[in-house]
C-alpha cells in the first residue's frame, strides 16, 4: 500500500494556515469481504489534537486511517478534510512508486519547500521590473513567502535531512539506493522520515514505532508533541500513547461502541479502572437484589404450602380469615416471581475475574498458598539453572540462575537469539552445549511469540478442550472465568481467528496451566491495551521467577533495573543513555 503522496497546491502552501485545520468522519461504515469492521463511526480531530486510536486487532483501526486518508472509500458515510496542504499518511507497510530511489523520496518530502523557493525566485524576477504600488505588493508577497520558507526550515534543509535520516537509521544510504532493495523496516522508516521532513498539515500514522529503536522512538515522540495540526495515531505503543497523545478513541468500547476519552493514556486507564469498579458495584447490587427476591419467593411459597399460615390458639385459621391469608400469600408470591423475572430479564453480566497466575509446584496442588512476596522472602533454591548454554553461532556460554521472585527482561537486536534462548530454557529446543536444570516439580509456563495450532479447522472451544484434555463443558467454564473471549468467538474455527484472538487463546492456556515459572516471548504482542494492562498486573503479582523477552518500551522502562541485553551471543547489562530531543 502506498502512503499518501498528494503534492501540494502552491496556493495551499502560500496560505500557510493550520489554525482551522481539522479532519472529520461522519457515519462511516465499511466491511472487508463479509466481515464488518467499521460501524457508523463518527470522529472529529481538530488542529493541535493528537488522537490515539486503540482497540483489538481486526476492529478497523487501519481501515479508519485509510478512510481518513482517502485511500479507501467507505461503503457508507463521508469524510471531511479541512486542511490546506498535504495530509501525511503512514500505513503499516508503506509502498513507493516502482523504480524510485532514496533521492526521489526526499524530493517528494521537500515538495512544499521547493514550491516556496520557486515562488521566491519568481517574485525576485518580477521585482526587477516593478515599481510603485506594484513593487510594494511584490515586496509584501516576498516577505510573507520568505517567512513561510524560514518557518518550514528551508534554510536548514540539508542539515535537517541528514539529522532525520540518521536518527531513523538511514544515514548510511546512498541517494541513488533503490527503494525496492530496502528491507521492510527500512522502507517503513524512510516513509516516516519523509513525513517528518515534509511536515504536512495533518498526520495519519499506523503503528509508527513498529520498526524504530528506542532512540528513534523517543525522538519521534518528542517531535509529535511539538507537531501542530490534526493527528491520528493507531498504536499499541503505550509509551507513545502516554507521552504524545491528547485524547484516546477506543474502537472496542462496551457492546461494540466507539468511545472517546479526554486526556492521555493515563487518563484513559483511570477511566477504565473507574468503569470496572462501577461494573462490579452494579453486579453486586443486582446479585444481592436477586438473592433477596429469591428469599421472598421462597418464604411466600413455603407459607402458601401451609408451612407459614398463622395459628390462633394453636388452631389453623379457616374460613374467611384463612382465605384472606391465602390470597395475601399468593399475591406476595406472584409479586416476588414478577420481580425475579424482571431481574433475570435484565441481568448484569458478571465481571470476568482478574487474570491471576496460580502456581502449582511440587506437591502443593491447586490450593497451594501463594509464596511470600519476593522482597520478604529469603533467597531460596534455584528453580531453574542454565549453565554454559551454546547454540550455533547465536549463543555462547550463557549462564542463568532463576529463584523465586527473580525478574529478568532480555532485550537485544532482532536475530540476537532471544527467542532461541527462551526455547532452550523451556525445553522446547535442545542446546548444542550446556545444561538446563529445573527444580523438582516446577511447572514451566512458556509463551512463544506465535503458537501453531494443528487442528485449525476445529473451533476455538474444541481446540482449547483437546489441548487441555478437558471435556467441553469444563473447558467452556474455564474460558468463561478468564473473560478473554465473547461467547460467539468460541465456535469460530481457529484458522479464522484474528492474530489477536489466537494470542488470547495462548494466554488462556498459559494461565490455565498454573505455572511456577514464566518464560514469556513478546507477551504483549497483538493484545488490546486493557488486556496488556491486566497481563502486566498478573506478571507483577506472580511470585515465581519470570523471564521476559520484549520490545514493549513501557515494559522495558518499567523494569529497567532488571534488563539484560543479549548481543554477540552473551548476556550483559546495558548502559542507560539519555536520548536527545527532537528539534522543530
């Protein structure tokens, strides 16, 4: 998919106004094949607003960005783009015209500057032949155009281009380097560099930090905070959402609604916690009222059967008085039944239990009491020991000892062997040299980056039940406790699940296994942000040893004191480097 490349109209460039710019979608609906992804969505983004677009994978974030970019025409609804100049659109997999080289991309990035420079040249030529009022008008036009050229960084063009290319890891590319020979990550970074250099009037960014290292992601975050113009960012990067956005739009609101939250990501989390507390209160009130009505009904029914009729001098009341009593009891029973039916017709769903790891080690069994918190426990025996681990030319003499409460976060460049090391520790892949020793009775919870499901034609529920060796009723109840799936999802064949849904299935299996040690490879990949927050809380509450491999900036920053880097086949603690800010 080619990102938006509409060249600027000279009149738009010369207007130079962004104050009234805004983007709007009204009643937008669209389906991909037979699957609706956008349902009657309306959204307005004003100048200086940076909206973070979040939601489960497959809910239409990328589709909505394409609609706003006019890269896709919706089946229903309309889009208004009140902007002068270019709208910059970065898809997850940007494309470029065939035969282009790096210079062509940079020339397109500088198109507005070139238009301003060309205007200055024309005005200079015209002024040589003008005089009087005409010259005054040309001088005023020249001054305004020169101010715009300066404000857009025209005089620092070459230096700024070099800086942006360097920060995105593209500084070593020759100008004539063909774009087609770049890796997918390099193409994504080149497209992002083009948008930064072009400084368009509006921005639509789909996962802009996917291919960035920490230095580049920090630089981009700072640049976005200084950006002036309507901006929509679809992202799972919590660090970016925390530091760069001014509002959150959640495509996965209650009952499929779209919910807009004021403030940044921290405000969104606070609203989510408050909403969860309200849900729990509503459910508790509904449950208590239902219990009270059931008790009323039971008392009335018992009395109606004769067990509750009043006695007068130890004699049953008969005749007119007894009839009135019976009628009253019947009325109370009918009233209780109606009240109960009203409550049952409008139930408050039970909130899913918070995700919790319940360890099962040794002979403690499922009811084992939790271990003491790491800070209160003395160093116990190792639950896992790895010694002199080597594998091909990737791992060299790796040693690792894990005890209760240990947390290790492994970082490093792609291809460094992080996933390979986790597979060896989990016993999935044998090491060529060295040994891995588990403590007695320790159950390992291993979450790979991607789980392969061989029975993909079977439903989610069937696959889960078979892999857990459970009957379907028990599997249904177990999945229901986790709250990871809608009921209708359980009947969907695994092959038709989205990437995020398959990841949820892997998460469910991990929690159900009740591990005593965690080995997690990119645990937050493909998950909705509320689920990421739940998973993070569960990891932090887990008292056994845990090893995480992650590119999640928020996780790595949160656990910075536990980070080790795998590079050149060895583990070492990286130094902390303060990143430079991005100039405008």
